[in-house]
């Protein structure tokens, strides 16, 4: 994991880092479940510690995902603008063709 600014990462790096963070968090929760199963009287403390340990991982994954969503929204806005431009130009061409008949 790079740990850099999400805005500077490529889409591939964003996806890779999100998956790595998810894997680490799931691994930690699985370990906690096994520990809690072995010591049911301490289960609450075990799960609380797992949540504390995974909180930074989840926060980082949320930040990376927010950047990914922002990129997709910007891309969608550009495509929407391009579609509107094509529609306007196409309409103008149709009007011009009808006017020159």
C-alpha cells in the first residue's frame, strides 16, 4: 500500500489499495472471532479491540473510495456534456438540412 494522497493514485492503485485494506480488516475480524470463540468471557473486549485496530483501515478505505466515486462523477459529467454537445450539433445539422430543402 502506498498510503499517499488518494488524488495522486491511479485508478488501479486505488482499487488495489482498497482491496488490500478490506482483506486486512476482514482478516483482523476473523482473528477476533476465533479469539472470542476460544474465550467467550472476553468476547466483548476482543471485538472492541478489533474495531479499534481496524478503524484506521476503514477510514483509509473510505477516503480512497470517496476519491474513486468523485472521479467517476467527474467522468460522468464530462460524458454528459459531450452527449449534450453532440445532440445540439446534430439538431443544428437537421435544422440546417430541413432549411436548405
